[in-house]
C-alpha cells in the first residue's frame, strides 16, 4: 500500500493547488488586473483572494522556495486585505531573489524583498486609512 503524496500547498484546497501550480510555472508577476482569465496566474490570485478562508494557507506559501509563488501569494493576500501583511517575516523582506514585474506594457526588475516591502507599505497605509475613515470597507 502506498502513502498518498503530501500536497505542496498547505491547507490542501483545490483552487490553491491550481493557483500554486500556475504560479510555479509563471515567468513574470502581473500587477495589472486580469481580463477574462488572462493572465492565468494573476486571475488565480484574484480568485484565491475572494476566499477569506485561504488566508492562513496563503501565509504559509510565503515560505515557498519559488519566488513567483511567494510574489503571487503576496498579491492574493493584498487583494484579500489581510492584516497580516504588516507583519511580514524579516527573512522575506531581505530576500534577494529576482522577479520581473509587469504592469500593463511596462516591465521592471525587482528583488522579492523589495516587492514584499512595497506590499507591506501599501497594506499599512490601507490599514491606517481604514482606521481614520468611518464607513470604509
């Protein structure tokens, strides 16, 4: 009798497994919103972000050795409005793995730690705005 293989995605949910597989095969991080399911990696990040119950498994993906999986997990957490983004681990913030980011037709290179710091900064601004503006969210 064989033991089932351990899922590479914490939380073992189908959409997150599909997303992580797409993120692993992606070559660039798309920052623009998706359109009609394209690019697939970005569309899956948006779909995952709609499922608040996936916040913890997404957080666990921040330890993945693939920098694109980590970048898209950060995007999904940001779209989800996760408060945890204010407390990203120092090892992630210092990660020097290279990413290629695309926003519309513009591409830019950045290290993963720099990308994580940008996401954290936007999340902290959003949290501050939420506290100062009644009726938001």
